[in-house]
C-alpha cells in the first residue's frame, strides 16, 4: 500500500516570507542575515498552515548568486535564520539568471515539480503564494492553485491570473484554510 500524497503550500521568499530590501532604490533580496525581517504575521500564518497538515516549502529565485552580489554563505545564513523562525520543511533555491535557461527558475515549475516528486506532494491539492508574476506562473505551470500577495515590486501582471489576490501573507493563509481549502471542483457545466 502506497503513501497518500501530501498537500503543500509553496512560498516565494522575498516580499512574502520576508520583507524586501531596497538596493539603490530597487526592491530586492537581503544580502546579509542582519537585513532579514519577516513580513507581518508570517510566523503565525505558517504555524496555522502547518497545524492544518500542509507541508511548507519556500521556492525562491536568487539570481544575485550568479551575479556575484550575494555570497553563497550569506544565502545559507539567511535561509537558516528563516528556518529558525518559520516552520518551513525546506527551502529550494534557483541560483540562476534567466539567460541560463534552467528548469528551476520561476516561472518554470522545476523547483515545485522536483519537490513534489521527492516528497509525494499532490500539486493539484497544493498552493503557490507569491508576490510576482513569476511565482503565480510557476505555481500554475506546476498545477497548483495560486495566490498573489500585494507587492513592492512594480513589474508586469502574470499572464495566468492567480486564483486569489490578497494584501498579506496572513490573508493568504486565511483563504487557504477556509474558502480555498477544498480541492478545486469541476463545474457542473464541464
């Protein structure tokens, strides 16, 4: 008898779990552990999702590694600090820029599909929560339902609309735990 597939919530990191840091007036990632600040209510929101039985996985693009503006040891320290404060099961990182053409850089779904394969996650029963078009499209491309959190980034909207748009991570968790917790239902007209 096989193990039942798990449900998960995938999170973008910067702007969702932690606040963005401004470098030369542009929103971006913390480059040092001391720059890390959790978003309001992040610990409580994730604790509630964990208590409801969701696996919690951070999936983050960190192209500053490829650019040389973020040291690998700083990234490890930042992620360790996140895991110290949040009940994350895993943090997955794409260290590439778009030009690399890798499968792990969001909006491609590689980080999510690889985690699903390794951990027996049911992507259709799972969620992707992000603050940028790349996050929403990665979730949709993986077969997850998606939530877009208001952002300090000013880039284009996703070409695949999110299932829900919210103002905070706390609101995203509420949605997942209440109205959005049931698997997507096919319309009686389908």
